[in-house]
């Protein structure tokens, strides 16, 4: 009896195995040679392969290898350079941008890149018509403010239309000039996709029903751009995106045959994987590991900082004294930023004198600098009658940001500084998401740490983001002069005039308004194996891997 | 028997319903929502509102609950806000990972634990027994995450013998059919991929299996000692049965009952331990998804996982109860 049962079980098991093995085919592509495949450790999984709907750096990192934008940046800088457009020109009032496009460019599906393709893409964004698609096209919204027919509380879009005046000339027309152009044409979210592929794979069809929501096949299986690498597959279970060289690329063809992005969410795990040799590089190594990594023969590239960390001051928080600018100035003088940068921030970090790095147009050398001066800080507090100032100082935990590698240590230093000036600090630590909620939606905090990594090289992406309108985090709702000055600077077409207007904004931000204190710029690092050559670190963290090779 | 099963199933539904209500209330009251987690520094009130509206998170909680319940019953768990993938799909990839990990952890614990416990009982009071007891005491008291870090730092990072994290090396470009990576490697005859996945499992399985191992050793030991003193064992010996026969047929079989109960309970604990182990080893299983989901305020994913965990826990207990009947004819009769 028992023996029979056993036999039956074995027979069933064998049958099942046979049945399953019968349909399990290895789908491995081609030969694998270590020298032509690079595995890069990514901090997060790409959310989609259609950058239109993306906001995070890890999604963009993969997208940048497959897609290109009208304008690009000179490798290793934040300076605009030709991309898919060889040249670009605004008309006199900045309402029409004419792009002369590169010739002989092909999409990965073999179709031609031309002016019609450009217009197809811009029209596509403008015409996105479902609530789900609109709410997720965050960068497009950032730039254009709204859609043809808004399905949410969006603004009016300045976009009028796009015209292909000949095969290789596209003209984008706007209702009014906006300062973010032309820089915004370089945004990865505004990457040019193949119109044929988008139609074939239903690119706009973001399906949404309550909590259920799905991207179309274009965004998950068939992304099609003009970049040096093309999409092969995404292994969801092992969180690995596989790209391969696009042999029809118009420019310098990729030296690697295959490029893999493997998601390893934990920073320490990325380091260990690199040390174990299973990945060839990763981004944002912890500054604390810099020396170890270098000692072990890895190549550490430090980028130019394109970010800022600031101390936000809430003028409508519990400490009413903060609405007095003398008190805010006292805080600025009490902070020993020099010391903080030297002791707690990575090599190459610098004290921020304003809310943008010096590579951005409108940076002013002559802003009020707020040197570390305890006496002055105390005097200012006394003058304002705020000697017994008590503040709730919020800082995030369980997070590192490129501009803030170690929030707790930064908090500690600044908090000690404030205490020395006689300010009583009540620390409030919260995990990242909760923290963001607290400092942006409630008014319980007085001081908070936050920062920004630039999306594109225009002051509106910096000053405009923080101070272009009222924000609960700063309690700046009433500062109409500030909003007006920023809006005015943003509307100027002439570059020289625009620059001086923004410089004036920066000067007034520091001396007249001081809604926050700029703290530092921290250059983020990227690390690869010692035998990897050709990687050009980008301040925008927009490295392209087509120049990369193993020596 | 059938009545027992039906009654247990009904209890199960009630338990799950109560749990789902509690869970919903808890999740919606976490400060900071999925929209803020998605947007980070870009979380302006308008964008948060737009995203919340798209996901229906601006509706009253009871409306959300009703909708969720309706969809869930049709097998639709919604879409993860952090990965933008259907939760069901995410789980179909991660769950096999957790099962694989738990299976190896449990296999390790049982394969080593039962013989060790038996040996300890046989040599009761001798140095071997004391050694085993001290060993299990240490095993039980080491927290999973600490052991995990220890193994990772020592065996993986310092010695470089085993991979430090993940489920499989990306460079292998392995084919996945069932998402049980070891099995996939065998099925597709990608032997290197199977071996690689197995190597990735060893350390986490060891970390996860240590506490169950210690528990199983202790329970086996105690249980075997009990049985050895039973009258029927003495009778069997007096009858002149072969030692081997007494040990396997009478001692072990009877002693295994409490051990099976313990294993059942351990499966529940394994799931809890898997959260820690998977986080330490950045092993993309359900535990990792859960930990990540909490950080990302990923409502849809968390709702699905918490419910799934409850279902598994309740089911395992049901199966344990029923398996008594299989092992012990006396229960069957009752």
C-alpha cells in the first residue's frame, strides 16, 4: 500500500517536472563576455521606461541611455549643448523656438527622426488627456504648467503648437516667453520617442481605476528612442534592466555591448556588491566610504555640486520671533557653516552663499554673506527682543540625499551652533516621508533642513522652486514683493538683462527677505571599478555610458 | 473532519475581515502619504492633491475601504505607488523568493534540528547533550538581524565566499519562469544561474533558520525524552523488537507530534523573520517589499501583504491541526 502510494507520487512528480521543463526555455541572449557587459548598481528600480511619467533619478538614469533630448549638456558640465537639435534660436519676444535638427538620426525601431517626430512628441504631451497621465507627467507640468484640456487643478499652458517647417526644422510656439527655456528643453522627461512605436504600443494609455493603475506597453516593454543603447528587457523579479548597444546610433557608438542596471536599494549593499565584484559601479557612495573605496583601487569620480542644502525658517511657526528678519539674520550669523562643511560634508563641498550653485545664471558674488559671528548673532537677537528664542528644529532620519549625506550629524552641528548663540533648540526627528509631510503641510516646525538637486540650468528651477510663491514650510505666503521680483526676472528674454535681474533677486533674498539660510553645496560621487575608463561624471548626475569601456 | 474544516474557514474569514479594517485604519493614519513619498522634495500641495485624487486617496476612508474590498475579492490588489507595478504581479515575483528562502531555512532547521534533538535525548546528561543545549540557547537568543549582519560581514564581505546580497547576480542574465530562481535555473538548464541563486540563499537561510533550528532541537529533545519513558517503549524493548525498529516506529513517530506543531508555528515566525532577513540581505522577497512599502507609504502593497501574511498564517495553522490527524490516528478517530 505504502509502496504503491510512493510510486504514484514519484510518477506524478516526474510527469509535472516533464511538463514544466517542456515549456521552460532558456531565453539568454548571445555570448556573455565580461569585458563588454557593464553592471551598474542602481539605488532604486526604474518606475517606467517612458521618462514622460518619471520623476526620479534612477528612472532617468536608464532613460538617458536610450533617449535623447533636443538640447543636452556638455559632458561633465551643466552647460547647454546641442542634442538632437544642432542649433536653437528664439524669436525676438521669445515666443517661438526654432530648432535645426540633426540629420541621419534613426530611432531604435528604424524609423527616421525628424521635425515631425519632434512635433509629435510635444503635441503628445500637450494633448495628454486622462487624469492619470496628466498627474504623472510631473516634469512636463513643471515646465508647461498645464495641458490642452486640464483634468486637474492645473494652470494655463503657454504651449501653442509645434510646426515642422521642413524635414529638419521644428518650431515650438509659446503664448509668452518663459525663462526656463531653452534650458528646460534638456529635461530627460522631454525625451523624444519614436512616434511609430508610441502609436503602436499605445503610449498615452495610462489606465487608472482607483488604486489600480497600469502603464501601457510602450512604457514597460517597448521604449524607443534615439540613444546609444536600446531596451532589451526588464527582469522584474531580479530588478535588472538590460540594454544593449544600438548599432545605428548617429554619434559615438557605445563601446559596451550590454549595459545592465541592477537595483540594490541599500547603499551599504551596493558597496559590498562592488567589493565582491558582482557589479561594476554605483552611484552616490557614502562620503564615509570614499577613502576605503579609493584604497581598494576603485575609481571615485566627484561631480561638481549642482545642489544646495538650506536651513528653512518658518515665519509662521510656533516661534513668532522668526517673522522678524533680525532674528533670521541672527540665526544665519550663529551658524558656523565653514566648520560644518569641513567636518561633516564630503570632499569638495562648499559653503553656500545663495540658493543656487555658481554655475547657474544669475549667481551673485556680492550677496550678504553672514560670516560666523556669535556676538553679532546675540546682538541681533537682543535688538529684536528675542533673547529667549526657543525653536523646534526638524530633521529627517533614515535618509540620505545627495545634498545631505548625513542629516543627523548636520543637525547636530547646527543645533550646537544655535545653542551657543543662546537659542534653545528642541530637536524633532522624523522619518523621511513623515518629515516631508510635517514640514510642507503643517505649521508645527520652526527650522528644518532640506535641499534640492537641480533639474536644469536656470535660476527658476532654484529660486523659483523655493521662493516663487508662498510655501507653508517657510511661512512665506505674504511675501508678495519676493514673488513679483522672481516672476519678473523669469520673464526677461535678453540674457544679460535676465542675469542682472536674477542677481538682484539673489541679493534681496539674502539681505531683505532671508526666508531660509543657504548652507552648503555637496558634490555627489560616483564609483566604478579601477579598470573602467571613459566615464564622465556629470553635475546633473546625467552620465552617459556610451563612452565607457573596460581597459 | 469536514465540519472542523468549515468552521475553521469561517473563523478565518472573520479574523481576516477584522484585520483588514484595523489595517486600513492604521495605514491611512500614518503621517505622510504615498504621494509625498513619490514626490520627495517636489511635493507641492497641488501635486500631492492631484496624485491623491488619481489614486482615490482623497476619498473618505470607508469609501476607499469598500472599493478596495470589492476589487480585492476579484483578485485585484491595486498598483504599488512606489514601483508602479500591479501588486499582484509584484507579489508573484517576490513571494516565490520568500518561499524559497523560508523553505531552505526550514529545511536546514528540520534536517539538522530533528537529528540533533534526538541525539541530545539519547545522550541525555552527557557532554554532547549539554553542548547541544548551550548551542540552542545561543541560537534562540541571537536576534535574526544581528546574525544576518554577522554572517554578511564575515562570510560574504570579509571572506568573500558567498554573495552579500540580492537573489541572483545580474550579469548571469538568467531566465525566469516560476520566479523560484533555483528551480528556474534547473528547469531552463541554466545550471550556473541555479547555483548562483542557491549561493545567494545560503546566508539568509542560515540566518533565518537558526532560531527555528534551536527551537526544533529543544522540542525534539524534550519530546523524545518523554516518549523514551513511555510504557509502550519499555514493552517493545521487552518484546525483543530490534532497537532500530523501536526508535523509528515507536519513539520518533510519537515524538514528532509536538515537533510538527512547533514547525507550524515556526512558519509563522519565519514570515516575521523574513522581513528582517530580507532587509539585511536586500533579498527581494515579500518581507523586503513590506519594509520598503512602509517607508514609501505604499498603501496598496501593504494592504495586500498584510492580508496575505494573515491568510498564510491562518492557513498554516489549519494545516498543522489537520496534519495531526494524519500522523496520529487517535486524533482522526476523535
